[in-house]
C-alpha cells in the first residue's frame, strides 16, 4: 500500500531539483507556509508496517508563528478535535518552520528530535490507494537524515484555520 502511494505521488529526491511530470504537478504542489498553517485531522491510511503513532483519532494544529500542537485519543468515543483555531496558552515543546516551499522542519525540543518532512498540498480531489483526498489536504512524508528515503507518510485533512 505504501509503495502504491509513493508511486502515485511521484516522490522527488529532496536535493535533486528534478521536476515531477506534469500529470503529478497538477494533482499536488509543494506546500507553502499558508498551506501548512491550520487545524488538520489525520486520515486513516492503512499501511503494512506498524504505525509509530497508532492512535485512531489524531489532530494537528500548525499555527502561523511555528507553534505545533498534536492531539491523539483512542477508544470508542466519537473522534473530536480539541484543537482550536486560536493558539492555546500551553507551553511550546514542538516548533515547526518552513525550510522552503515543500519542506517543513518539526523541532521536538521535548525529545531533542528534529524531523524533516516533505509536504505537498493537494490541488484537486483525488483518490489514492482507496483514500479520497480533497483540495487543500496535505501529504506529509517524513524523510531520513539524508533526505533521500521516505520513512513515514501522513495524510492530513484541513478541518479549520489557525490564526
């Protein structure tokens, strides 16, 4: 399943500068900071590998000043976001910054981990590996330390603005 998504999304090598085919460019494009800013819900993406983030209900808040908030819950209760469009007054332990269009650095100061994610915005509704993607959804691909291999994929659906 992961290989099917990677094939359809045409993952470009980070430092290669090679342009994706025109058919892929009209489906997605490198995300900008405004594309990445907002409140998002993690879409269920069944992969063969075990998820490092296994909660069935996850939301992410990406605020314009780099504040990054993640909410996850499990159980039979309805999946609802507690993340609001207004930045909460909680201490900031995780920060995001746009390295350049299409690449986000997530700095997890709580665990002393820095993650580089390749981030693309969906330009038009698509179906990838049985998952319906809407315009404005975000595809995140966690890259290895050399920026050459995808370690994990997140599909995020915009559910609100963050300001």
